[in-house]
C-alpha cells in the first residue's frame, strides 16, 4: 500500500509556497499603489527639454559657430530691446492678422472672451520653437480652463505657418505677422548679425520662410493680457533658447482669475 504521508507533506509545502507568493504579490501591489516613487514618472518640463537640446547642440558644433552665436546674442542684449519692449503695465497694441485658414483674427475679439496668452515663435525651422509649441499645445486645456485663449505670432509666410500648425496638431490660432509688423509695435524685433543671418539662411533658408531679406526676428516673447488690454505678465529674454514655462503661465492665469 502506498504511503500517503510523504504526499501530504509535499502537498502542504506546495500550498505554503503558493500562499506566500500570493501574499508577496498583494504586498507588492499595495506598495506600488501607496509609494509615490513607484508611480509613473512625470513628463519633463519645457525648460528641461530645452536645456537638453542646448547641451546636445553645444556638443555637436565647433567653437567658431559657438562664438558667432554668442556674438549674436550679445548684439541683441546691446540693442536695448529689453528696455524698449512692451512690458507689464503697458497697454497691448491691438492687431488684426490672418490665421492659417486665411481668416482675419483680432486681439480685441479674443479679449472680449477672456485673457489672452500672446506668444511669438521664430519659425517652424527652429527646434526650440517646435518644442515650445508642443508643450503649449499640451497645456492648452489648462489655459482654457482658466478662461484664456492662446495666440501665436510668427514672421513666417502663411504657407509655412500652416505646415507648422498641421505638423504639431495645434488647436490654437497661429497668425502670420508678415515683416514683423505687429512685433515691431510691441518692440520685440531685432536684426540678426551678418554671421548668424548667413548661418540661418544656409541651414534653414530663413529668407524663404519669411518672404523677405530683412534678417529680422522677434524675441520668443510671452505676454498675458487682461480683458482691459493691459499686459499683466511678460516673459522677455534675449536668448531664444529660454522660454516661458507653460505650467507657470497656467499658475499666473489662476492668480489673475481671483
């Protein structure tokens, strides 16, 4: 007759192992739910992505190019543009421009609906601008939740701005500010140095994008304008690689709403 004791012992051991495993799985599940470190990591900020782009660029280019770009930034600083640009407390000049569909859009028509986040980007050829547009699109629902709308101005020709809008699936107005007419009213336009202009035209065909040979670009400025047309927030930086953080714009809109 078969001795059943060894079988009973083996069966008991197996049950104990299964029980321990189940308890361990439950413990691990509980830990992952309660421990913030186990949760999905947050997406990088715009500032973090811009900084990474800057680091990678500096690794790839030669010292001569770095020198020419630095001289270009120094020239913008010395132009006094930060002092002459529209700033907090100023009344934002109204404007009418064509959007990607050829429709006329005015600042006033949007201010009648609520605050406006007004930004400039240099063009779809600019990798820093593309990163910024992507992050702005992600933050757009939060702007709208605070009753605000986003308008983006660019010196690019309409066909170019349409391409940029479609490429990034942008759901906000992208307006072509041909010859930087509106940017000049806000005082945010500067002229590239000859060396930088040459680089941009060789690498990006800047003049073709903008439809002129002025070699002028706007600062990557950001304004928040209240319904009375007054500028409440201004981000102005001569370094195009620095941009207003979209989440910080939302925080300011919340304060403005109170």
